[in-house]
């Protein structure tokens, strides 16, 4: 529940501002400030979550997030100072559900294969939300307005965050051995840092291998943004823009099926060696739409070509958990999420500029080239990705 807003709020804000009578430029400004808030506030909230019990961050954001969005939707006008301030506040207060759960998997004493399986299910959940969230919002709009739909999603996200924050697992947060996290007292309050080294502004980004991983993750996300523009452009060129949603669905379904069919065989090789080859397969899949000559062919090539996407995402999570210190895991996963968001946004911006002069097929070609470059970067940096494997848990 608390992760639902992550995958549709930017689109929802655009629809709400338009429903309020605002222009696309005003809607884009509001959505952009929301994204800026996420970029600025996400690492800060995650850092506080690492230093103290995560329930504090979940409960606070669970209250502040829906409050800010409700005020934005019902009590402000398009792109007024109040609306812009509330959009920024809502982005900062986005509940850190993804970072919380992914960092929890990094701290729980699991065998490496078990941890990778957990991250595979995390990737599958993300694919499910990416595919279903816009549909859920469309259904809510049918039964009401964009304002009502956005308010509902915001409240659901807030309730989910507070529910997660009150679970028994987070009340006694695991730090690898059942203890409370570093720097945290038994009651969840922060202890004196004493002689602990300063984190610095970069936090886990300063760890060896993390900057290279974030760079590769951002580069690998650029083709997703490019395809987001190229797919509807191709369908429009075929004369049936109403079929875009069905074609998009094939893209997400292919990724989920690929993870289910291939995920079990992935643990045979170390993740830092497997990751570059998965990105190479991802590059090959990104090139498949170049063969499409019709909507049906595009849907098929997307379904087949997207098979490695969830596996790539799961491998990225496993690498983050390897490279980040356990007491900085939530912040590390937040930076990783920001890297993918930035790459996706950059791809959409580039795709918007290229789709008219190059047509959809030209944008597909650019996406294939960029994904191949990301794969080359992963091969070049794979030595840095090795990290220190976590020891297997002691038998009970």
C-alpha cells in the first residue's frame, strides 16, 4: 500500500492540475517540484531511518504525505506559490517503503541465495505496480475525479506507511543478529554517536563501487524512458493510438514472466559476474522492437525483449546490499532508486526531442545503443561490484 504512490503520483499531479484548469506547463512545474522534493528529501529521510528506528520515519511521513497532497488538491490553485510549496513538501515526505523493505532484506541474516530471491520478488512487485498503478488510478477516476483519485491514493499510501511502521518486525528492527540498529537504543531513540565516524554528505555513495553502480543503473534506465516515448509513437504511426495501453502491458508482463521462468537459475554465478551479462541480454531485448512492423509484432518483441528487466533490477538490489554498509542500507537503496528515476526522466526528455525527427524506430535504435553502453560499463566495473559477500547465517 505505501509503495503505490511511487509509481503514479507524477502522472496523477499532471491530471489534477489540468482538471483544475491549469496548463500543461503549470502541471509540468508542479510535477517537477514533486520530483525535486523526492530527490532532496529521499536520502535525508532514509539517513534518519538508518540512524534511528525506521518506524519513526514511516509514521511521520505517513501523516505528512497525505496531508500535503490533500491540501494541494483541494485548497490551492494551479502553480500558485502554495501549490508549489506543497508539491515540494509532498515529494520530501514520500513514505520510504521501498528503501525500508529493501534495506531490511539486507540486514536480515539470510544466505546469499535467499537474499537474491527476496530481491527478485521485490523486482516482481515493482513490475506489478508499474503495470497496474495507472490502471488503478484510471478506475478511481471513473468513479470520481482526478482530485478524488489522487487523494485516495495519497491516503492509502499514508495508511500503508503507518501500518508498516507499526509491524512487530520494525518495532524490533533486525540488524543482522536480532539487535537494534547501530546508533539506536532499545526504545528506538538515537544514542550518542560517540566515536563513530562522520558519514559525510555523500553517505554510502563514498563506498567503493557504489558510484560506478549508480552510474550504470542510471544509464540502464535511460532506455526505459526512451521506450516510454517510442512505444506510443510507434502505435500512433500505425493509426491505432487507443491500443497503446495493451502494448505497454505486454512490456510489463514479459518482464514478470521472464523473472518467474529464469529467476531460479540466476544464483549459479556470483551476482557481480552475472549482472553485466544480464545487461547485455537487456540490450539485445531493447533492440528487438527494431524488427517490429505492426502493433502485434511490437507487442511480441516487447514481451520477449523485456524478459531480463526484472532480473536486472533484482541484481542491482543485490549489488547495493553488498556494497553498502549495513547501517546505511536504507540511504543506499534510496540513492539507487534516485539513479533509476533520473535515468528514466532523462530518457523521456531525450525521447521527446528525438521522436519527431527520428520517428519511433529511430528512438528504439538510440535505446538499444544506450543499453549496450550500460552493459559495457558493467563489464568494465564488475571488479568494483564484487564487494564482500555476506556470511551465511549460522544454523539454528
